[in-house]
């Protein structure tokens, strides 16, 4: 099958898995996933699976990207923060839906490669930098939406919660081990307290800050 045929098949598969937001499906359909995977895996670009991208990182499976994006409920005037640029694929999908996306990546080589892809695809509303994602991007806060694409082992860093707008949402994975990770949705209740809702099981690379002595995102 051609890449285009595989892309259409993937969109149908995502619909069958409960992705009902037409804007999210449209964004995934318009972003060429093959541009974000290594050449050796291009024939698998539209399989619903994670693929290695280097530096011990992966590009998430399309269903996870779609679910996380749908749960964020992004509006076209929103400012969004992404922790973990990785290949740039999730960022490219988000950029189709929001006004401005800010993205942080710990691995400089991955960031430079992602930025090159953004330029090639003429995606102009992404600002990215190398840094410690656990600290967020305070100079640009608050954010309407925050998405974390690496798993915290204990709790989400307070710096990220502090940078969430009062009516904002954050989607992030957490779990003590890779086999015990779930996605959580964070939001503020009427009393201004953070509430979290446990969603489906996932498997992400660990979220590690500078204080923990090594890099990952």
C-alpha cells in the first residue's frame, strides 16, 4: 500500500478507537508522520505503533497522540506548552489546532532535527528550545493547555501546575514504573484547587529534570 493509503487506513482506525473530534483527525491527516520518523521506518509511518527516533527516545503511537490531543480540547486562540519535543510530530499536530505552541526538549540533537522539519513543513507557530522541561517556560506563562510527553514517577512538577491558566487543562503521564503508567488530566476546581482524573494506561520514557543528574524527555 502507498503511504497515502496507509494514512487513510490509520484515520479510519483512529475513528474506530474513539477519536471523534474532526479537528484532531484533520490535523493528524494533514501532518505527514513519515517526515518525523527515521528513513529505515518510513514504511511503518502509518502503523499504530511507537517507533525509535534516537537518543533513547520514541515517536508515540498515533492513537496516543490522537487521544492526548483530543483530551486537551484545544481552541484556535490558545497558547500551549509541550514538554518533550522529541521527533516534533506531536508538536506539529498541536500547532494545527492552537495559536502558538511552545515546546521544550532536553536533547539538543532531537530539537535541531525537529526544528528543521518544522521549517520544511512551513509550520511557523512553534517556538522551541533546549532545556529542563520540569521547570516549564515561566517567561511565557500562563498557558491555556500543557501536554507532557514523558512520565513523572511520583507527581507532576509544581512548576508546571503553577504555569497553567486558571481555566487551563494539562495532560500528563505518571507512574512508578513503565508498566504502571497512566495518563492523567489536571484542572482547577471551583475552589482553585488542582483536581486530577486518571485515564488510560500508557508507556512513556521518564521525565527527568536537571536535579536528577541526567537528561531525558
